[in-house]
C-alpha cells in the first residue's frame, strides 16, 4: 500500500501546484498579488489533509469533508480568530465575520475597475478562492482520478480576467496555469501507464504494490516534457501570429439609424459614471453613443454627471435626494453661482441616446437651463446633472430637447473673483489620509501666483506641458490616493481619469472648490448641425468654482488627447461661435485660424477621433481586396505558367528533342485536365490522342490539329533527327488553342468556369513524360519507337 499512497501524494502535490498556478491568472485583477501566498498556504493545507486521509484509506466522501473542515479552520484562524472559540473553532459570529469579508470584497470590486486595490477583504476573498480551487482540483484529479476535467475549472478561472479586462490578459498570467495543467495530466498518466493499466472504478481499492509491474519511465518523462512545453508554447505564440479583425467589425454590422452598429449585443453601460468610464475607455468602442443636433458649432464637453465627493479613495456623485432634486420643468436659470454680468450664449440642442447606450443619466451641455424628456427624470439643483428617479428608467433610445446657457468669462473676470462663500465648503473637503505629497506639489506648482484663477491655470499648464506627463491608456486604472500619489510623483503617465481626479484634489488643497465631471470630449460632424459622440470620446475633466461666475471647466489632460485647452473667450461649451446664435464676435472670441479640435493624426494617438464607419470601410475594403486576390490567384498562376512555357518553346538543336512539341503537348494535356478530361500519362501518345479525338465531335479542323500535335511529339521523342523540320511555336500554339476550344465547347458552363478559376493542373501530378521543374519541361526519352502509324486516327 505504501507505493500506492506515495503515488497519490505526488499527484496531490501536482494538483496543489496546478491550482496555485491557475489562480495566478487572477493576478491582473488586483494589486498587489499577496493573495497567492495566503491562498497557496490554504491549498497546501487542503492537499496535506487529503493525502493523510488517503493514507488512512478513508472513502472519498470522508476525505472531502475533512478537507472542507480544514479549509474552514484555516479561514477562521486567519480572518476571524477574534470571534472564534479558542481562536480556532468556528462559531456563528466567526461565520458572520467571514461572510462580511466576502461582502466587503464584492463592494470593492464594484467600486474599482481592474486592477482593484488588494484591500484586506479583497486579498482574503481571493485567498478563499485559491483554497476552494485547490479543494476542487484535489477532488477531481486525485480522489476521482479524472485530471482532464480540471481543465474546465482552470478555463473558468482564466475566463474571469479575460471577461473583465476585455481579453487583455498578459501571457505570464496564462502560461503558469497551462504548464501546470499539462504536467498534472502527465503525472497522472505516468502513474497509470508505468503500472500497466487503468483502474476500472474510481471508488474501488487501488492495485496493491505486488500487482503493479513498474516499467522504465525515462522516455515517457522526456516525451511528456517536450509535448507539454511545446503545447503551451504553441498556445502562447500562435495567437500572436494569427491576424485578427477588430471586435466590432463582424459583430456590429452596418450602422443603424441611430448611429450604433447593428447586430450582436455590443451595448455600453453607464450607471456608475467613473467606474463605467474606465471600462468603456478600456473597451475603446467606436460605436456612436449620442447624436446631437444643435444651433452651435462643435459642441465639446458633453457632460453626463458631476462627481462632487471624494470618499473611499474614489470620486463619486453625492446622493441625489428629494431635497436637492427638482423636476425638469424647474431647472435653475441662471445656473448656480452665476451672479456677475459675464458673457453668455444660449444653445438649443436635440439629443438622441443610442439604443446601445444603457445610462441612467442624460448627457447635456453644462450648464443646462431647460430640458424636456419623456420619463421620470430629475435635475440636481446644485450639480445640474439629470438622472433617473428610479432604477428601471434608462435613457437608451431616448430623444430629448435641452437649452444650455454657456458662460463665457474672460481671464480678467476670473482673476477678479473673490474667495468662495461658506456654502461651498463641501467642495473643499479632503480625505483625512490624503498623502501630504499631493498638497505639497500643489503649493510648489502654484507658488507666487497672485489669484485663485492663476493658480488653477498653473495647475492646468503643469499637467499639460510643464510637468512631463504622458497620455496613455496602458497604466492600470484607479483613482485611489496611492494611485494618485504615484501618478503625480513617479509615473506621470495615465489617462483622463487620473488627470481630472488629481487636479481636483490639488485645487481643493489650495482652497479652490473643485469637482470632477464625466462625459464626452468631442464629436464628429455627421451632417448639417448634427454631431455624433462615440465611445472613444468618453472623457473626464475637473470643474473649479469661482465666486460670482460659477463652475468653470479646466482641461489638464495633455493636448495629444484633448487638443487646445478651453479658451476663456469662448468658454467650455462650444469651440467656436456661429452666425445662428446671433451673438456678435468680440476680442474674447477664438480667432478663426485657431484649431481647437485636433486634426485626425493628432487624435489618432489614442483613437479619440477615429471614425467607426471609416474603420469599417477600410477593413471591408481590405477584406474585399483579399477575397479578390484569393479568387484570382489560381487563374493568375495558370496563365503565368502557360506564358512561361511558350516563352521557352523554340527551335531544337541538331539531333535534339523539339521543345515546342513537348510544350504544346504538356499544355494540351493540362488544359484538358482543367476541363475535366484528364489524359492518362501512362498511355502511349496514340492512345491518348484517340481518347481526346473522341471528344472533338468529328470537328475536322480540331482533329487535324490534334494529329499534328501527336506527330510532332512522336518525332521529337523517337526520331528527332529524321523527317521534316520542327514547326514554329506559333503554329503549335494555334493547334493547341483549336483543340482545347473544341474540348471546352463540349463541356458544361460550370466546367468551363472551373477550368479558368480553379485549374486542377496546378496541383502536383505524377507520370509526366516530361519532368517539369521550376524551369519548365525537361525532356525525357521514356518510350521506345512505335511501329504504329504516326497519327491520332
């Protein structure tokens, strides 16, 4: 029995290693990945208890119960010992504590896009997962001896980061689990093969040691190692070599009336504004999500929601209550904070949300002063964002009308503003655990600036040009304080969320009320006064409050993504004025030659301005071109071969075979094969000629041409120095054409088309009397002179 238990113990060890390696594929979801260590300990306990139970020859069910109890004891000691009996034995309170850990982890997962911070609850819950995976793998691979089924478990684990990260899972997260699975299979099969045979029952007793006949395993081990590494290497490398189309190319289909791609699921969700912004930016969809018709030009910064509180390391909207919410018929006008007579521009818009854009918020130009929409919507009196009153209400497919009063203050008007009033104090709140480096940096960047507005401009310029920041979608998303500190002090590389969140915190540390807004950056022109916003255009930016003027938009994200920063002559809502507004251009308006919307090559760095329809058109043209080339390739190759043959036909040297005769015969037999009349190359020339003659339907000209071709080849092969001089290539080619034209006339239209587009003569054939290589026919004397009459008839 010792040998049997030893084999199972080794298999259990492999199962544990495979479980931990497979769990490594979850590493991209959190940072850091300390859960692998604690989870690995849990899995090792499971494996050890299982091995000990099998040593005692306990039934499979008892082994499973023992492992479950051991896993529960480990979890209790590790995470709920304070409320456990003697710190070890589970109690009702300890079970409740463990459940609270899991609930807290799930809440964190909802708050953060991957990679989420590895809080104590998240790390503990993932360690539970690793332990549970180890238990299932041990049960299936060791107790049941069905390791192949473990592949389904590992597939489920691997698909978790694949689905959450839109397929962007690094190779290093896949390879360890794949290798461990292959070697787990090898270990189990090695035990079976080297001891001659498989167990009939998974519940019966193992073969005894004396019943087993061990054999040499060195060859098996070496072969298994080669196959294992080779299989994983192919799984890793082959996807990199296979060309792929964009996700939306095949799934979306033609654009529908609302601008969204048709077909497939392909919806974009936005309920938690900042979290869904991260996910949608990661998706990089070019679906049209919002269509806007307006009497202004180039509407920019189409605002969805305001995030005015910073709690739990994240910017969030404050709770929309009945006290702050009002119906759409009572939208404040003028907007909050606007007391001074700064220039304003009223813009009317008709906005349509795509049926694919599931959002409980209505996008508007800020500040909206009038809105009409079907359904139970409310506007927050302070934030001026419009949200659904119930969870069942969704804006997908909705069209509504808005009027916005765009506030256009000048730099001098903003510089002259005073300190914020007392009711703005909530917009100055900072987290108690905010790293001091954030405020220190804000003080350093804005040193010696005489006004709050100039401090805000200094912050904006530092992010855009002076601070050495780089725009990129690659860094892990997240707006936690540690992430923000690292973004500001070390990495200085990120996308709009990091820039907006960081500038808003820095502004608050300077005494400037600040919040973060989420929406769309810029649209594409789709027609006269009609604009389309794509998923690629989703964006976040900070809004800072100035007494008497209200909330003013700033743009810290570098120009490679956003273009020019907002000009204080035009304000945030529109990039340029329009004759339709009736407003007279002043010196504060943007000059005509200034480019606010970046050219296509600037925006293409991050895809923000790429056209979904244009991309589909390019891909469609490319696929069409590839299809045409593929279809034309056989015909082109056949024509090239024919031309090459006839170029090499010519007069023969003295006492040499006639190249023209051989070329003519090969071309005739190839063409007949393409038409579905293959010539048996093992037959004599006379026999082949008679077979072809039977298909010429007594056409005298074609029969005579065939006779001449047969005689030419016979003379070339068997009597090159006798008789008349060889005929010219032109005459021989004319005879070939006459014979093949008559053969084609007797075939069906399908056979004729197939002979042109799919000529089978391009395929390798054997038995030619001419050995044909890359340089054309090489003449062989393979037949003896015949006494038959040199005629096909």
